[in-house]
C-alpha cells in the first residue's frame, strides 16, 4: 500500500457537488489502493420546549427520525455514485456536532487531524470565474493535508489517465512532486511535467525537470513540456484544455489565506475555479 496516502476522506450530504467528490475519491482510492471514508457531520437534534435544558438524545421522535433518515440517504446515494464495481475498503463515519452553533468545518478539520496520511476530497458548486465560497473554501485553506477539488458543473469523473504536474521550484511544489510520484507509481499513471517561463531560452525548466525526475520510477512514462507565457495560469489552462485524455492536475499552493488570496489572487485558485479537470493542491502546512 502507498505510504503517502492511506485514507481518502470525502464529506457527503447528498448534493450534486458531494456526489461529484465521491466519484473522484473512488478513482483516487482505486489508484492509490487506499481506504475510502464517507463522512458526515450531523448537527444536534433540534431543541424543543420540552427538551430544555437537555436535548433528549436518547429518545426517538419525529425530528430525530427525519435527521437519521437524511444521514442514511446521503450515505446511500454516495455508495450508489461509487457503483457496484468499487472494491476498495469503504467506511461510513458520522461526526456529531458538539453544540447548537454549526461548526462543520471545525469538526471535519479536527477529524482529519487524527490521520497521518490522509487526503481530503471536496466537491464545490462554482462557475468559471467565480470565487470558491463557504465550507469548501474554509476546508481548502485550513486543512493540513492535501486537498482534491472537483466542480459539480463538469462531467462526472469516470477515470484518471494522466497526471499534470506544474513545477516552480518552491517547497510546496516539491511536496506536490513527491505526492504525484507516489500516486503515479501506485496507480501506474503517466505524468507530464510542466513549467511556465516568459523567455524561450530559460534554462530553469530543464533544471526543474531533472530535479523532479529523481522522484519517479524509471519505468513510468514521463513527459516534459516547457510552456511559454507571461501568465502561468493562462498557460496551464491552455495545456489542460488541449489534453486528449482525462487528466488530474496536482500542484503546490502557497497558502496565502482566504482574504489575501481573494485580494491578490493565486494560480491554484484560478485552476480550481476554471480548469476543466479535478485539481489536487498541496501546501507546506503538513
């Protein structure tokens, strides 16, 4: 089994975005030979006048039954999205909120910290050019593990044929290289190394490609592609759109924080909101 990613955690709630994430998580679990965990954060049962100050957690009533049925239905739809051919270990985990104020992101982040080799997979509802918002944005910025993101306005993920790996020489880019090398080796996937520069004679591309090659097994198909553009984001989007197969983009991320990133922008944020393929981001918070 892979030593880099051993557990893939995907929050589920029955929405199209969550089901898109489940399909991507299933493909990654298959390639990584990892355990897939479907996770829900269940709020406390709604308080009633007769419940104050307790919340009657042990007593069945209509509200309790409705909530339990909703949890069961979300898990059922997630298993259905995986399909009957899914053969990796599958777990269903229900987390209970600790108070009446909803803290789904906090509870999920606390849960993720229990695992040393985890990957979080998120589904988001976002159109090209729009900012990622809400729960997904919080998890993306605060998770200390790699995060894979897929949008629900794209065709369902039905396979991964190639890994696209942008390089820039940073520490987070180096972490992305190591993660991609592990996935490529475990899943026997070809890899294309990318580097964007503004000058055609830039020798940094050759140096970065040589450094990255050291992490990949010799038998894996490994392509290199220098990109010429003043905008790395624009060059990457063009390359992804031209890809003939079903790629997964794996890239390092500076981790500027939610507000600074919205003000200054980032390449990874633009890839998440505009790229026509799933995106996996890695920071140096881990």
